[in-house]
């Protein structure tokens, strides 16, 4: 997987040389290049921002600098698109795209692709990703889907963000453009958000983890995703707190059932929305019994709270 990151602080990404991602780069599984957006400026101050049109506080990242950079990294020629400026809210939906160009291809819906996340084949079509606090939330499903891409290009925003026409323009060029938030809070820049997304995506690459099994049963993972059960290590009694006896029993079936019930109970308490999304046809008899004891009706397609 080739990963390009554009930022005004490319040094920030030196951290990616550490730990498992560093090893993955050494092994040739991923090739990460951090670019300095200021390398595409032409003025003495290397400025990448300007005042907001319409007034207001702060500065906005200029489209000209971004486009010179992105055109080069995406091997695109500059062009002019027709744009319907009457549409005011189009930052996240490919389907609502209002710009068009001769080269435009029908854009894929992120939701449609995500629905088939596990079956999406590796694709050479680059994916351009902008972190943005006012975009849809980045999820494990997005990470899974993006782990099938061969080329990811991340653009880190700063200041009040980037000019809204940048994603608009590249969608119109047929580029698969995504905007994602990593949570309901505002950071100073996209660098942290890109690191978060990158780690979630790359750890899913075949060969990335020493033990591939460790990414199979995790929180938010699989078709009937739950929060993971609690984990313990030795000693069995630590400062007076004992691990549950069943985990010491050596009875694997009982351990599996205990963990599954724990996962169901924890998810019920903290993320009932995940229980509501479960497919009842994929639940076994014991799952149903546990959920019913937790107050769920499991006779329909999805569990419903009684
Ligand atoms: N004015 C923007 C707003 O209120 O939505 C906030 C801009 S923020 C200070 C600057 C940049 O940080 C954004 O363009 C984005 O790249 C990044 N950023 C900040 N919070 C983020 C979040 N929760 N998720 C993803 N990116 C974020």
C-alpha cells in the first residue's frame, strides 16, 4: 500500500517509523511519504492560507496550493469544472456532487462501498482523504474498506480548515474523495486524525500483525460487531482482585461462552446501538438467551429493547 500524506508539519509523521507501522515499512508492506504542502507555494512567505470569503475569524487553506500538490501526486492535469454555487451543503456526499468535468466518472457512494467492506478487492484507484470534524465519523468499517486500497492520499487541514471546493473539484475529476471526522471534538490540525486513521487501516493489512488472529475477534469487528470482552493476564490474583474462575478452568467451550456473554453484556451497557444492529439470524441459542436476560426481544431481524 502506498500512502502519501500532505501537511504543513510533515515532521509530525516521523512517529510512523516506530512500532508495528515502522516494521511494516521495513518489510515493504506499506510505503509512507509525508510531503510538505509549502513545497508547492511560490511566494516568499510560502503561504498556504488566506482570509475567509464573507468575513469571519481565522484563515482558510487556499485551493491553488492544494491543487498544485494534489495534481502532481495524483498525476492529473489542471482543468475547469462547472459548479452549481447554489448548493450549500455538499461536503460529504458523492451522490450529491454538483460539480462536473469532461473527465468526471460516476462517483461511488462511501456507504455503498462500506456495506461490502470485506469483499472489496484491492484497487489501484487512489483514495483522497481529508480529515474534517464536520464530516461523517470514521469507523472500523471504513478502516476495513480502505485497507483494500493500493494508494491512499491524506490531506491535513489546519487553521479554519481547507477551501470547500478542493474535495468538490477532485470528486468531479473521478477521484474517490472521502472526508472523515475522528470524533465530536475539534483538533488544531488533521495530523492527529490522519495518524489515527492510518493506524486503524494499516493494522488490517495481511502480514502487518505478528499474529493475524488478533485482529479477528476485536471490538467493532466482523458482521455482528460487539465490544470485546474484558482481558486479563497473570497473576490470577493481583492485589486481591481475582480473574474469573472460568478462565482458569481449561474448558475452552466454557471460556468462549463466558467471553461472548461478557461482550454482549458490556455492549448492552455501553453501546446498545450495536446490539440493535445485530443480525438475529446470526445469533446462536445461547446468545439469544443472554440477550433476552438483558431485556432484548430477539424474534425479529434485529434485537429490540423490551
Ligand atoms: N473550523 C473547523 C470546524 O469548526 O469544523 C475546524 C478546523 S480545525 C481547527 C483544523 C483542521 O483540523 C481541520 O480542517 C481538520 O483537518 C482537522 N480536524 C480537527 N478536528 C478534527 C476531527 N475531529 N476529526 C478530523 N479532523 C479534524
